[in-house]
């Protein structure tokens, strides 16, 4: 079928499932946010916000990225551009991962394992 038909089919099959899983997970983390222990409470609220943001990006940004890829980058002449974009995005994610480790830089083993994990 066409790209539009494939996207409609995918949305119809997946959005309700993503809403259910995201909301139940977010509610569970928000319940953790009610803890009187501040670090656990902060983690619960942060994790709930991350789950909600992930859902929002999954139903907005990701489909848009798929359409851009299918329309503009999947043509044979664009293989080099696709490879370069993939390398650039991977590098940005790796740099963000490394920068998020700055509080733990005193622990070289943790940094090495984290850099390898982010790099993979």
C-alpha cells in the first residue's frame, strides 16, 4: 500500500496500546513520587515525566521521522546522506551520554562502562 495507508494502519493498531502502557507506567511512577523519601520521590516524578515525554515523541516525532526517511532518504541516491545523518545522530547521542556522566567522572570504571554502553 501507500505510505499514508501504512501509517494509518500502524496508528490504528498501536496508539491504544501505547496509551495503555504509557499511562499505567506513568501512574506507577507517580505513585512512587508520593514517597516521603525525597530521592525516591524525585525519581518517581522524573521517571513519570520521561514516560509521558516518550509517549508524546513516539506518536509525533517518530512517525514524522519515518515519513521523512521514506519520502526523502530511502532513494538509492540518498544512501550516503542517510549514512552521514546516522553517524551524526549517533555521535550526538554519544556526546550527550558522556556529558550526562560529568558528576561521576571521579569513577573511571563507571565512566568506561557507560561510554561503552552509550557507544553501542
